[in-house]
């Protein structure tokens, strides 16, 4: 990962997405482009925060006039995401070179946990725009229904191929389970298709191990240690 570029960009708007997730739209530097699924190192342009760089994934499309991040804030410690939750339009971020996190390689299975949905938001928005959503399947796991990021939009892109799993809470419309071997064997029709996995460390390592045993070759990104 190189960090030769640095751009100071002004936040244009901030919208709530869930109780702890916000979308941040901000200025796009001239000629700045990325592939859906790519990320950059971000810091806040304020004293004490400029060197605190954290990776975030673009959820906008290249043809939009602005850039967008969709960010989950952790308020239990005073890190960058907590500080991001205090920002207002007009405040500034510093963004850097784009780098590959996860890339689309064809129709298959997306498995996301929490904020791990963000690279898939970019990829799915692009597929929808290109009329290429096809029979891609999404399995999106969260603690509760209120944690599901962009539920309506994911439904509108994927229809019945968006599957939600919650690990806590009793809403019977949602599968209450963990994504384990039994679940994958019941749900997955073709283990030779591409698998894209993104989420917390433990979820990725557990699911990748099972998928590899079942003959798959998963493409994964760890979002939280
Ligand atoms: C390639 C990539 C792309 C990403 N894209 C996105 C994205 O688009 N949207 C998004 O929301 N996230 C994304 N993430 C995750 C995001 O980078 C992290 O949530 C962020 O770096 C956390 O920064 P922080 O300063 O708030 O937490 P840090 O202080 O850096 O802590 C990192 C993690 O350690 C744990 N932790 C550390 N200290 C404490 C503490 N005192 N109490 C409790 N927990 C603690 C937390 O689990 C936390 O997530 C991405 C990660 C990667 C690797």
C-alpha cells in the first residue's frame, strides 16, 4: 500500500443509516477513481487526528459527483470512528491512494458481517447500474435487525437473494443462527462459484476454513480484529 497522494476533502453531508452507522458524502478530487470494493486510508483534518489513519471503503460510484463512505462508529473508546461521529458538514477529511480490498470476479456468494457490507454496497450498486446483478446471493449477518445497514436498498437490488441472519433478538422474519457448516451446506448450491467474505476477524477465519474444506476458494477481507 503506498501513500503518495493526499487530498483534503470537505464533508458535504452526513446521513444516519442505522443507530451507529452514518453515510458521509464529501468532495471528490479531480480525476479520483477507484474500483468498487476498494478502500483508502482516512484521517480527520483536525489537530491531533491527522496522523490517525484508518481504512474505509468507498460506497459511491465513480460517476457520482461526490465520494461516500458508510461508517460504523464505536463509541466505547475514543478512536477515529467515535470522532467521525462528532463531525459536521464543512469539516474535512484527508484521503489517500485507493487500494484493493475486495474485487468482483463474477456471480457468486457475498457473506458480510456488520460494517463488512461496505465493499459489497459498492459492488452491488455498480452491478445494479450495469444491469448485472444476476443471481448473486448475499448472506448478511448482524447482531440485531436494527444493525442491518441499508436493508431497503439491498432488498431492492437483490430481492429474494438478500438473506439476513441475526444472532440476537427474536424477529421471526430473520434467520436466527450463525453461519456455520450446517448453514452453508443447506444454503449454498455451488461451492465452485466465487465467495466474497468481509467482516470481523473471527467470522472470516471460521467461515473461510469451512468453505475451504467444502472446496471453495474464498476472497476475504478482515474488518475488525
Ligand atoms: C480494508 C478495510 C476497509 C474498511 N472499510 C470500512 C468501512 O467502509 N466502514 C466501516 O465502518 N469500517 C470499515 N473498516 C473498519 C474500520 O477501519 C475500523 O472500524 C476502524 O479502523 C476503527 O477505528 P477506530 O479508531 O474507531 O478504532 P481503533 O482504536 O483503531 O480500534 C480498532 C478496533 O479495535 C477494537 N478496540 C480497540 N480499542 C478498544 C476499546 N478501548 N474498546 C473497545 N474496542 C476496542 C475495536 O473492535 C475496533 O474496531 C474497514 C477496515 C478495513 C481493513
